[in-house]
């Protein structure tokens, strides 16, 4: 049989015809950003502009950074990183006395590329000092609604799934979500302090008919269940606020005052897509140091590398007021508001792919 002809090459984003097709979505993106900035202005937020270059890019096990070498005036070189979030800088500003702050800017994460991931993307991040994390949950729902209005869409859409941003949001604990969608009693795999039991979780997975990979710890199994069984069922028809994460999966959040096994961490979902990650912020500097050290030990074990701790951040944390904060993937918000199926469709200029 004759071989099939090769597929025609895809035209670059900068070709006039391709750009003309993409332009309506890009203009909708601008309208959504303008609406978000207006929202923050109306609610007395100060827009801040954190620098991308940092001594530490963040200290979570599975976040991978881009690194560079800075050269001083005397020729001495030292490492710097492009931040994975403006979080450290923004919390320093809270310690300095700011009360409501927001940032709309680029962040960078290595090893991430796909329909929902891009190595350089726009993060919308904001903090409320002295306010509970339910306040930023309400902000998140407001962002869904203003994005839909700015895009002229009654619903949020992604790959055949729909979500009404104006419907009352579902607030669902992680434990309840695991019980409902995976048949797993997650809290039974944690002790009273929140310490995890990987064998207990693996046993429940087997009982539920789920495959358990060899030599994997509790955190990996938790993430696998979350991605495969839980997330696809969230934010369908109405937004979901997935709340009260296990404390071991919330390195920057304070523990729940009613159950030490879980923490004040939530994620916002629409159309099965995770859009935002928020916390009742941890302000105990020594506890934060311990958590970062544990995260970096695990990163060293899994990936053979670790990132330095931001000592300025830890020093500032001791003077930071109680606060709530959230980071929202702005590009994903635009995707859902415009019905785009891939993140590169909503970027003015996507980063080049690897050379063939």
C-alpha cells in the first residue's frame, strides 16, 4: 500500500492568516484582564509588580524552575531563578504593611507543557490581610463571572464540558471528594497529626480496583487519584471549591483550627480544570522552614536537585499579619471564557517548542 502523504506543516502563530484567526480570542483576553484590574481597583487592592528574578524560585517538591547565573560588577557569579509564583515577594509586602495587594504578571515553570500548561504563563495572584480565606474564595467566583461577561459568553467551556459561572459554587472537602468519586476514606490514611500512611492508601486503592504502582509514596498516590478520579468530576455545571487539603499537601497553608489533619487550602475548578490555588496563609516561620526543608529533601530524592530557601522571606514571615491569598492561572481563565481547547491559543506569542 502506498504510504500516506506527510501532514502539511502547521503555520507559525505570527503568520497573518493564523494571527487573524487568533485575534478575537486575544482581544477577549485583554478585556478580561481589564475587567480583573477594575475589580481590584473597586475593592481597594493595590497592584504590585514583583520581580521575576529571585534567590529562591519556591520550595515545593514538584515545581521545577528555570535558573540562570547573575554576574556582579566584580565578575562574581551567583545563581538566580525565575520565580514560579510571586508569592514570596508579595508576602514580604504584607509584612511591610500592605493590606490588599494583587499582581498580574508572568511566572515560569520548567518541565510543563501541554494543553493546560506552558513554560511561561500569566498568574493572577492576590492577598487580603486580616481576612479569612473564604474572602478570596468569593473573589475567585467573581473572577469567573467577570471573565464570562468580558468574553461575551454565558458559560465557561472546555473540550465539551460546561460550567455556569453564575451558579452557586459547590464547596467540597477533599475527603468528601475522594469518598464520592473514588470510594476512598482518605482521612483513614492520616494519623491525628496529619502524618501519612502510604500502605493504607495503597490498600484502599486496591480494594477500589485501582492500579497501585510499585515503590510510590502517599503523596504520589494521592496526586494520581486526584488527577484521574477526582478532578474530571469537578466544576461540571457549576464551579467547585475543593477545600481542606491534607496538611501534607499544603506546604504554605495554616492547619484547620478544627482538624489538624487538614489545612486551609482550596482549589477552584470549572469544567474539570483547576484554575486557582488558595490558602489561609501560614505565618509560623519555624514551621514554614521545617516544611520547606522536608519538601526539598523529597525533591532531592525524586529529582536529584534542591532549591535554596529564601531567608528574607522566612524573616519577613515572622512579621506578616494573618492573611488569605490565592493564585489563579489567568491563561486558563481566558481559555474557559473563550472556549479555547489549548493554552497556546490564548497567548499573544507562545514560547517556541523544542527543535526537532
